[in-house]
């Protein structure tokens, strides 16, 4: 589905990513864990076209999409739920979802998509006419994921979906992520600081440190890895 | 009482013109967070477009007047989009100050090009609409040109409100105005939306230019400076970035200005209008209808 080869990204004179390579297979949930500032968000932003890359390739379904503009990449069936959710706070919940389907014209299909989103996040349906800025953090995250689903993606990238959200809601949201992956067959690349949770729901994981992949393995194995345990899973 | 109503009508008709110009400032600010200082000169070009188009069509004819209005709006929409494409877009990812200075440059360019091509001398404006004064029993006079201002301004405002609130491109405009990253992640081409916004705002300025000119009957290439400045003030007064706010700010400023003008303090018209602005902003820093944005993290 997605193969990133030797990706390099610079912020001015600073190199943020130094040759990151990773792979997401069709139907998998793959996670990218690492400390603050390791380059997790940068990796996602470079893949979705928000950042220019300085080197390497982003192969999506066999095609190099590095440096395509973000709005073109959405057309290819990739959807990115950004860090901090970025729901359109000045728009209603309904308008946010409609904007998620911005590139689609087929009204009945869009309607079906919206019903699916309401199925997984009934809370959104209750708040349809409310402006998104008045939602709680957890509800905004649901809306951000729902909005991303409205483009009917084949590949979904989630950046820190647990950030700043009540623990109880985090559990719900992660269950829904698994549900979306299983039911819709959407492949997922998940960036998460909560490594425990991320490794629990994913099949494969990468560990990023100061712009480099230092470790990669099946998630099950990573959870047993002493190095990962001590650095990311809260000790022994 | 008669005088009060008469002044109110005069003020509202001036204010409606300010409102039309203010909308362009506020919409562009909404999507780009920058003040397009060349906007006041697009207003001037709109007036001149009407002047020259007027040569080819009979005067004092409602249909032809509206045709000229539409033509000038189209010309200015294209001009606004061209300016954005050539002058502002290349600076999109630079500091805001660069674009701001560029906008002042474009403004000077339009003013001087106007003097070069149209001549610096003031020109008498043709009567594009049929001229008639409606007089009420109490002696209040409403000129047909004022009536044109009201009708055109209301129709344009309603149309704009419809576009912004009910259409796909309008919702996209609001999405872009919230956040460029989020909008591009749902597949919106920000450049297209920004270009559309410039076109829309410039068309409204052109309408303002023509309505202003038929009422004041003289135009020159520097005519945009003061109304432009006042419309900018109106936009800030209403809450920059807020569309109903710009309309309200324009009307308010027009009415205040007209009343001061009709009083014995008329020498201080502009001073009083601007002092009032400062006063309102002291108490409502975000403008009358603006909200201070607090972002949840």
C-alpha cells in the first residue's frame, strides 16, 4: 500500500528526518512510536504532502507521490487526521463532514458514508448543528476521524488521536480505529505517544528517534523488547 | 424630524457603499490574514470601467446601467484575481509583512497607472441610471441613484451571504479561513478558493465604485484612497474577517459621517468618525461582531 524509502526532510538548516524507510501493507495497522520531537508528525506531514521532502521516495500504490500538493494526494484515497485534530471550529459538525467529502459529487454515496460515521460515532449525529469549536476534545477527535472517513480513503494516517482526551474516550476511539480498519479494510498508519495502546492494536511497529528509524518489528515482539519497554512503555 | 430622516437616508446610502468595499477587505483578511491595500484602487478601477463602458451604451437607462455594473464587476473580478496570482501568491509562504508591503506597492501602481491611462484630472460621471427624485409628503427626498445603491447593495449582500453560507465554494472559503492545513487535507485547493475570494471581493468593490460615482458624479484616479480607508475602518469596526460585521460597520460609519457633516462640526467629520472607531475598539477590541478566537488544544 505505502512504502516510504529513505525519506529526508529539512526545516531550513535543520534536518528533521534522516532517511526514514517504512512500509504499510494492505489492511494493516502500523504504528510509529517515539519521543517528542523524534519526527513522527514530520513523517506523516511529508507523506500527505504538507511538507516538501528533501530526498527519498513516497510510494503509494506503486506511484511516487513525494512533493505532490496535499489536496492532490487526498484524491488518491489517502486521508490524514492531523495532530491537534484541526476540525473547522467555525463550521458546524455537518459542514465539517461535508467538507470531508469535498472532492466527491455522488450525493447518495456521501449520505451512506455519513451514516457509517454516525454509526461509529453517534455523538456526532446528536451535535450535527453545533459549531465544531464548541465540542469537547474527544468529540473533536471523533469529528476529525469522521471527516477523514468522508473522503472514503483506502489509507488513513492518524496523528496522536489520544492527545488531550479523557482516558475513557481514548479507549473508545482506539476501539473505533480497529473497527474502521476491520470493517472498511482501510490500512492505517498511526502515530502515537501512548506506545502501549498503539502496539496493542497494531500489527507492526517502527521506533523513531531523532529522525531515524532505530527499531522495527511486529508489534507483539516490540512490546517484549527490553529497549522499547524501558524507553517507551514505562519501565519493566 | 424631516432633516433627521433625510440625513439617515443619505448616511445609509453612503454607508452601503462603504459596506460593499469593506466586504472585500474582510473576506481577503478571512482567508489570508492580510489587508489588501490595493482594494481601494480596485474600487477606483471599477468606477472607471463604468465610465468607459458608459461611452458605448445609452445613458439613463436601467437595463444598460445594470449591464455596465455587471461588466465593471467582471472586469474588476478578473483584475483582483490577476493581482493575487501575480503579486501575492508568490509570497504566500513568506512573512506577512512582505505581502503587506507588496499590497501597498500594487496600490501605488494602480493609482499611477490610472493617472497615466485615464488622466489625472477629475472627470464628470455619466448618469448610468434614470434620474428621478422621489419626494415624500414630508419633503424627504430619495434620489433614484440612492435607491439604486440600496437595491444593488441589498441584492449583493444577500447573494454573498448565500454563497458563503449555502454553497460548496462558500463553505470551502470558511474552511480555508479557519486553517489552510486542515482545508488542504480534505482536498480543497487553497489557491483556487483564495483566487475566488479575491474575485468576489473585487466585484463588490467595483459595484461600490459605480454606485459611489453615480451619486457623487466626479471621478479621478485617486478617488479610492479615502473611501477605501474608511471602508477598511468599517471592516475593523465590524470585526475584521466577519462578513455581517463589515456590512454593519460600513452602514454605521456612513451614518455617523453624514450626521457629523450635517452638524456645525462638519470640518471634523473624519476626525470624529475615526475617534469613534478608536473608542469602540477600546471597549470591543475584536470589533462589534468579531470574536476573539480562542483555540482549543
